[in-house]
C-alpha cells in the first residue's frame, strides 16, 4: 500500500511558498512604485484636501527659505511640494529659487514649463492666469541669458529624445536650455532607427528643431546617425571657453546618445516578463497539485492507497515540483527586474537631478522640479 501522507509535508511547503510569493510580490510592487516618487504629484484639479494641505506646508517652508535667501533649501522645499501637487505656483517659485542660486539653464526650463502649465490650467481655473503672466515676463528675461531650443516631432512617436548627451523628457521639449555652440538633437525609434539634426545656437537665441520620424535612418543602436565613416564628429556642445565656430571633436562612440549606459530598463522588462511566467506556472501547477492531493484524500479515506493510485501520487509530486520551480523563477525574475529598474533610474540624469540641487551653471534634467506662486 502507498500512504498519501507522503504528500502532506509538500502540501505544507506549498502553502508556505504561496505566502512567500505573495509577500515578495507585494515588496517588489512597492519597490517599483517608489520610483514614481520622483515625479510630479497630482494635478491641482484632482488634489484632495489632505494633499493640498501637505503641499501647502512644503510651499510655505520654501517661501520662508526663499525670503531668507536660502535658495538651495527653498528649491528642495518647492520640489517636495510639487511631488505632492503639481501646482504652477510651486513650480514658479522653484524656477525663481534656481535662478537666484545661479542655475539659469534649469531655471529657464522650469519657468517655461510653469508658463505652459499655468496657461493650460487657467482655461478652467482663472486664478492661474496671473501665474502664467508672471512666468511669461520672467521667461523673457531668462531667455536672453541662455541658449535654448524647442523640439517638434512629426511622423510618429519617439522612444527617446536626446539633446546632446542628455535624454530630455517630453515635458521639456518646448524649452530645453543648452550650451551655446553646435548641438545634436536625436530621436531614437524602435529597432535602432534614428532621426537627427545638428544646429548652431548662440547665447540668447531660441531655435526650433523639427524632426520627421518618417525619414529616420536604420542602424544598430551603437551607431550614431551622422556619418561614422569619418571616424569623428563634433561634440554636442562646445566648452565654455571655446568659440562656437570651432567645436571640438571626439570619437564617434562617445556621441551615441545612449552613451555607455546598458539598456537596464529594457532588461528589467524582460526579467519582469520571465518572473510573471514563473509565477503563473507556480499558480497553475500549485492548484493542480492541490487538486490531485484532494483526489487522493477522497480515494484513500483510511490513509492508505492501493497500488493503482501510485500514478496519481507521482503526478501530484511532479506538479508540486513544477510549482516550486515556477515560484523560484518568478521570484528571481521579479527581483532582477526591480534591481535593473533602479539601476536605470540611477544612471538617468533626471534621477540625479531630483536628488541634489545643482547651483552651478550646469545643464541637467529638471522634469520633476518645482516652482513659485502665491496659493494652491
């Protein structure tokens, strides 16, 4: 006789695996969701009373720092306010704090975004009309102190847009501060295709770059879109002390808009897919194993089974093994996905620019920064 109790320890292990899997999925989801904390908060139109109160508290602290000329602390407070509610008033204050701290390029970008956001909201919330007017007036003053471009995309959607060696989010396409000189603008499409254009920009100039994705070149991801036969190409922007008419040159491989950065995000998606398949396998095989065990308990009420039940017991063990392997693959896949996702965030300029306030005249992404105003 065969005793079905030989499956009982496995059944207990299976239940433990289910609990462990659920716990791991919850932790992995929280890890992946935490990266969104760097992004702007909810729209003022959708903010709850609690969210408005929290944002207002950060905003009030920022105003106090600003009035005391502690511009770095003020910028951090306004960013914290924007992380809760994406108010144009908070973004206006951030732009002013950055301007006073000496970071004119980022101040320009945040002021431009303030003007666009406030004008859009003013159509439904008239109180933001004054914010839009103030941002427009201050933007004119900043525009004379920086070189800037606007990017217009037609003929499709781009995976990424690079201005020089910097990946630029879509929120900044209408106002990107650059170093004076020769600037390369590249739109990357699926399959390695790229649309690109080089443009000369002087201090105080604002130019528009139009990229038609229907004419994008086909090529490997590690090949820049301009001619690689010459072996060199101009840098994305000239040095501060170099004339705009004499851009320096470098190796072509250094001008790949992705640089030396591995495709962490793409790999994280692949790992997440593998993990999802593993967990689905775990769930299906686990349910089948439980069903098989229930059938054995029904066929063997006295705890002993006839020889004819041997195949059923073997099937239950096999299903349990498949479930355990699926769980292992799922946990490893999701863990790798979370690690790769954070590695991508760490190697992206926008992540770095959100964690630290740069007061030097240096270009960096400001998609999640904040601004100034008077009320929410």
